C-alpha cells in the first residue's frame, strides 16, 4: 500500500469545506430584527405517507413571522411531533423573508395572486377599515404591520394555496421609488398627491426626496 501525505493546501481545503457546511443557509439578519419577530401558527394538520412498509403518520405546520414593520416570512415544517414541526416551519420562515411595500397602514396598490384553483385579490383600504378578508391573509399581513386591507379568495380555500397566492401578490408590488427609477420619472410625478396634504402618508425619507426635487 502506498502512503498518501496530506499537504497544507489539502488541510485548508478540508477546513474550508467544513466551514461551508456550518454556514447558515438563507437570509441572515441581526439579533435586533430577530427580537422584533413575532410568530403565529396558521395551521397544524395531520398527514400520512403510505409506503411499502406501511402508513407513516406525521404533522404539518404552517407558520408566519413578522416584525410589524413590513418584513414577513412564511414557512412549512413536517415532523412526527407538533412542536418539532412548528420549529421547522419557523426556521424555514426565517430563511424566506420578504418585504411588503406599504403606503401608510395599507398596501401600495391593488394586486392579485393565483395558485392552483385559488385566486386572491387584495385591495387598499382607508384608515379605520381594518381587515375584511380571511383569517389566513389577516394573520400574515398583520404580522407585517398592515392594519387596513380588503381581500377576497375565489375558488379553493386551501390554506397552502392561499399562502402561495399571497406571496405572489405581495412580490408583485413595487415601491414608488422603484417604479420611478424604472420609468425614468420623478418620485413626485408617480405619487400624484399633494405633499402638504394630511392624507398623504409618507416616511421622512420620501418627503425629503420629493421636496428636494
């Protein structure tokens, strides 16, 4: 047998592979954001898988998390015990965070999303309207900081399909800054609102940028 000697370069490569395996997957965020996150269990259902060895029972959990400032995440986890399934779903939700473009306490504009036989329509609402939609959509958007919204689900009311349609609808939204840069216009031309009006709900950065232009 021949003896193979490992060089320092091989050791560096092995340590690099080891660090790569230990590296966290998905989006990373600060501890401050993690402390703001709130979690809500949307659904826990019992599922089964039939194989040649028999039927295996497990639990599926759907979880939503949010920081109340526009950042939300949705995850699904399966395990033989309910707490393990919830923990898996929460970890997956933390890896799949996305931001809700908001206009005050509602969404930026009307949108819709589809998933299978489910069609979801979301519409903006005035302050004081609250949520007029199903509990699944209400729970997710409330965690993101939305307070006023009108929504309607057509077709299948499967919770998994509703969540997928909700993600597609939210990811379709764009902020005024992004729309203005894409069209090559000023931000004030996109908003079509009176800056001095009390009805306009902007943050300080947008107001300073509009007044500056």
